[in-house]
C-alpha cells in the first residue's frame, strides 16, 4: 500500500510538469530523462547482484594460454 501511495503522490506532483515539458521539447527531453534513469537502474541492479551473490571469485575464472607469443 505504501508503494502504491508513493507512486500516486509522485505522479500527482510531477505528472503535469512532465507532460508539459515533453509537449514543448518532444523526444529530446525524453531521451535526457530516460538515459540517466537507465544508467542508475543498471548500476543499482549490479550492486544488488553483488550483494546477493557476492563479488566474483578468482577461482571461477579460467586461465588459458594466449595466442600471442610474449617473447617477440
């Protein structure tokens, strides 16, 4: 119930201003709003994964010989 109330409140406070801004400036503003939001969402998801599963462990990584000869 708190989650729904939060979104309704945010929508009420920001909704008309966001609609007016998108009406005036179109897709350019939409891109400026969605781009950073997508980046923050990706970072939050990765941090959540790290917290849930832990950091990557080096024993999981395999080392294979390289095709490049380091003596040349």
